[in-house]
C-alpha cells in the first residue's frame, strides 16, 4: 500500500500552468496599452492558477486520507473540489475513485455521470470521465460480490453492527447489497436522526427503501429538507409499521399551514400502529394542540407533550373529540403552567390515564388528579426525571387490570372520587417542594393504595414569596400533620425531604411499618430522632439511604450524627441475620453527601453480614485507610458485595480526594462476587482504570459510568476484545433523565 499511486494520478490531468490563450491575450493587450483588457485577462489567469493549485492540494490530501482508510474525510475533500470547481473534471475523478476503492461502484458511476453533465466536452479530462464510468459500470455488473455467498442471518448481523449513519451508504455498493439491505428489517427498526447534517441526509435519501421497516422514528434534525422528506412519507402512509414517533428540535421554524395539515394526515394514516408520540416544541405557539393529537390518533397509548406555553393555551377544543379517548394511559405534559382549572377537562376526555407526569404544575393540580382522575396510579409532580416503568416498581400482586370506569356516562364525568387509587407519587427530585396542604390531602385520600412515596417538602415558591418561615408561626398543614395518623399498609418505599416547619418528617417516620422495605432521608433536621424511630420500630428494612446530611452547628451535634449511625448499624448487625429462614435482611446501604460519615461508621456497617450493595458519594470524614479497611473486613467475614456504587468523594477538613486509581482497583479486587459497578462524577478516572476494573471483576455483568469524561467507544471496544459479554453497559458524559436513586 505504501507504493500505491495517488488516488487520481493515473487518470487526472492537473494543469497548473498559465493557459496559452490567456497568456497570449494578456501579452497582446499589454503591448497595445489596453489596460482594461490587461486587468481582465490578468484576473482570469490568476483565478485559474489559484483554482488549479487548490484542487491539486485537496487531491493530494484526499489521497493521503484514503491511504489511512479515513474515507469520510477524503470524500469531504473531493466534495469540496466539486463545489469549488463544478465545471472541472478533477473533483469528479477524485470522488469517483474514492468510492470505487470502497466497492461503491454504483455511487461512483453516478458521480462520473454528474461530471459528464457539468464538464465541457472539449475539456482534456472529459474522455477520462468516460473511461472511468465505463470501468466502474463493468465492475458493478461483473464482479463477484462476497455478500452473495453469505447467509441472510450473517448479513443481517453485519449490518446491525454498523452505525445508522453508515448503513445508507451500503445501498451503493452493489445490487445484491441493496437488495439485502432493503429486506433487513432489524437494521431499520430504530431511526434516531442524530448524526448531523450528512448523516440525516443519508438516511432520508434511502427512506423509500426502508420506511416500511421503521418501528421507532425520531426526527431531531433541524434541516428543513430532512423534515419535509419525513413529513411526505408520513402523510403518504409509507411508515406502515410505525409504533413510536418523536419530533423535536426547532420544528416550528419549518411549520406552516400545509405542514400542519400534512402532519395530521400522517397521524391519521398511522393511527392503527402509532401508539407513542413525543412532541418537543422549543418556541411559543406550537402549531398543533392536544385535541389535534387525540382526534387523529384514537389508538394512542403514550403522549409526551413539551411546550413553552401554558396548558390552557394548548388544549384546543376538546369537545371536538365527542367521546373520551379510550386508549391513552400514559400522559406527560411539560408546560409553563399547568393549573388545576386547565387540567380538569382532561379528566373528562382522558379518563383512562394511569401514568401522569406534570412539569410546570401548580399546587391546585394535585387535588384535581386525586379527585377527578379515577385511574391514575402513578403521578410525577414537577419531577424532571422520567417515571420508571410501572411493572418494575409496583407490586404486581395489587394490579387491577380493569379501569374504575369501564362504562363512561358523559353526563356524570366531574364526579369527585371518594377513594384514591394512587400507588406511586414522585415529587421534584430536589429544588422546590410540594405544597403542604395539597400533599396532606393526597396522603389521606390515597393512604390505602400508596406503595411508593418520593415527597420533597422543601420550601415552596409561595412560601419563598411570603418570606417564610416566620417566627412563632405554624401553617395549618403543619398542625394537622402533627396529629394525623395514616394507615399506609401497602407503603414499601419512602424517600423524603423535610418541610421548613419540621412537621412532615415525624409523620414520615410514623410510616415505618411492616410493609416498608426502602427508607431514604434527605436533608434531615434531626438524624438522631430518625435513627431512634428506625430502631424502635423493630422493622427490618432492606434498603437504607441517607442523603445530604450536612455539617451541624457545632462539634457536639456532628458527633451525635456519627454516633447515631453507629447505633443504627450495631442494631442491624444483631437483628438483620443471614440465612435462608430470615424473611427480611438489610441488603443495601447508600450514603450521599453525608459529611459526618466516618471510619467508625464504616466499621460498624461492616458487622452487618447481609449487606450486598453499598454506595458512597460526596464529601465525608472517611479516610483512604478507613475505606480500604471496610472492604477488607467485609471480605474476611465472607460478606459478598454484588453491587457497588461510587461517586466523587472527598474527605474533611482538607478535602483531598480519598480515592485514586490504586485504591479503586484494590477494592474491586476484594469483591469476588461483584456483578454491578456504577461510577459517577469522578474526574481523575481514565479509560484504563475502568478496563482494569472489568478485567478484575470476573462476574461483572452491569457497568454504568456517568459524567466521568471518558471515551465510551474505547472502553466498550476494549471490553469486547477480551471476550467479556456484559448484560448492560452505559457510558455517558451528561445528565440523563433516568432516576439516579442508586439502589
């Protein structure tokens, strides 16, 4: 390969000399003192020299790139040559040769054909274009295509390993490749269109061949031509198997009246298969309303609608539906304001909704959900994260497949529900909290059905505007909460933030009952009281998590926190016993930004022989030595950790990072049964560290790495080169919308 000729040396004539006619004309004009003609001829000659020299440079770089198999970059240079000099043959010859080298004879033939149309017939290189086209046509017709000898299953596997951006180019390799690709259903099920302009255009170009195979389509591109291409296929009903559709980015920029009509027609054409739609509008005034969507998609099951406007402005005329939408069970609305008044009409027209997520909701929306949505089982209230799948978190023994209102009487729709059906409530995961009055009513009405409670009772927007908390003032909800007794006999998981009046934390602690398995306290005011409640309840929890327990006002209070954790874990060391006959064991413990966690706390935790999962994140008083001793003690006692979560950790007071490369690997080597490894927000981590962890943990099957600034492709490639086949690998460098509950 090192002695190969440049891409086009054998076929391309590059003439960088001054054209003879131009030179003679310039000379004659100069001798006759025709200065205007001198300027014109000289300018033309200079432009010719610049053009020829630039083409020569691009051609040489394209050759060098092709020799390194960097064909995408080489093709970009060839395309630039054509754009710069569309009437000259050099660019077409270079581009066609590159394509031919890759086996893309049909595509090369098209490039030469374009050149023959643009280049003058008297050009010295016109004959070279003719000969080049003849050669690739002969290759396309007579060469042996290896893929023709492959079983269809092998061919499909090869195609699936390629990226979405690469696959469309394979249609130009040969007729056989094109036929096989067109029939490869698995390769085209998911189309995301998130590969930039060239990638998006490549996919849209082959839509006529693949549209029938697409099940899940995302159009996030901003290119008008790409959007219109997909809109045309949608309107014509070519996406015959489309199940889910996402439209995002700045789509309103391309919308006009005809586009809206086309989109609605497309919805109608796909109404029998399209069950999920995600619409994201980044500017005010979306071109369609909720009424439009529900009317044209009568079998829609999941709707996610994200707009800048208020809910009242995007509802549309719901009465046009004439009857309630019977299929919609999963609804997510993100608006600038979702008030109770705006939400109430949806209870009439979407009464079968079971999962409801509201962003931008006002407190009045909570009462509307609990009073008038008869089938909502899972509610997300201003929570930025996607709700988890119901079947993964809710007790399937309690499932009620039949809706409360199997037959709807339209004259009796706004009947206030006497009994709540809510099974999971997820408030905001930090930030502003839930209004205390509305939340207390929600608890009381749904106490018999609630299984999961994520209750952020931090200061609300209204309390902040009112300047609360006020001295010697207690709102009504705080006094009611102190005396409220709830029968939460199905509650299995609780995660809470206390309110500013410290009224709800005691209520949450009173919910520790036999059904509870998961308890997480965030920003507790009184850790000692919480620990006392957990000990005195004599309930064996499976998961304990403490988050954002900050430094107290003095050393005495800090010491009390540390001693409280030690008391709790000493209690669990004697009551949470291993063995097949133990019905309840403490298996999972997580600390996140708990400043007063110390080596002594870890030493007490290591005495609990049922621990299977541990997690640590954020600032603490743990030393590097204490951390290693903790895992050494677990190992000596044959306590097998199967899941390990690690976030960025620092120690007080000098705030040196307690972890380094050697510490991490030493700990991983002590966990012989480790199956899941989750790593978050560690800046010093490098690809080799993760690869070494995977190599050391022989039973590892799940790897999650978030926001560690590492190369995902390198890590994944390295893992699979070793022959390891992990069940799940996720390596991202951004905040996603999944719950980071860790346990």
